[in-house]
C-alpha cells in the first residue's frame, strides 16, 4: 500500500512538471524617445524637424524557453520607426545659407540572443521579469532620394510588471532601453566614417504594453 501511494505521488509530481509552461512569447507595443542630443547651433526649423525624428512607435517581440527555475533563454527582435517633415537650412560650399523642405523616414531594428529572469512559474498573479539581449542594431534612413544605412553591436534591456489573467496569459506595462552608436554609415552606396561629434546615437527609452503568452 505504501509503495502504491509512493508511486502515485511520484506520478503526480511528474505530471505536474510536464504541465508547466516552458515557452513564453512576449510581444509589446508602445512609444520610444531617442536620447541623443540635438546640435545647438542650428535653426529653429531644423530643431523642430529633428525633434520629429526623436520619438516614434516602438515594437518588440521575444521568445523564451524556461531552462530552469526563473532562468529563460531565447531571442529578441525590436523595431523603432519615426518620420518628420520640415524645412532645414544648411551652408553650401560657398558659405551661403540654403533652405529646403525635406521629408525623412527613420527605422532602427535590433535582433539578438536574450536572457530573461522571471517569476512566471510562481503561484502569484503578480508577475515580474527583466531581460537583456546583445545583438545587431541597424539604422536605416531615407530623405528624398538619399538612403542611409549602418549597423553595429547593440543592447536591448527591459523590466516589466504583468498581471496574470490566467496561467497562459499575462499583461502589463514595460520600460525598456535600447542602446547603440554608429561610427560609419553608407549613403547611396558610399561609406562615410563619422567623426566623434558626428556619430549617430541610436539609444532610446521606451514605454510599452507587454503581453505574455505561455505554452
């Protein structure tokens, strides 16, 4: 009888282990703000034009496998997009001020392996997680017929609180940081090395709503 109870207990524990959700898919959408400083010695119109490119829609999605306890490994993809229309003024080769109406579309994407620490396996309905990923960050920009592109090593990190509506679905707010800097870019096929005061800062802060689907 004791042996039978012991076997039943072991079977129950085994089934409970198999019933735990191992895979987490976490999409989020929100808004982000680029933190690079705006040049000081530029016209008001140019500042307003640049301001339009410094905030935009932020989307990301990650997939994790629960390795053990609170440790999860996976991959993350994030994307930032912004656009701006305005009139900018620049100095030409003769030192004359030239103004023109311009329209620009910017896109920053990130993809890489990620680590997540979470309490998803706890019984509490209040869920927390933080994750960090290292990978490739890519910046593309288009103004008229001029297309620019550059890539480098980047970092993506997030912290989130979620409420468990069921054991399969959580939802809540998330704050994030995506970081990277470009020291060179390619414009219409021509590579340009950027000086220390010309480097393209891609770092941004984001605030999003994140959902977790568990399987």
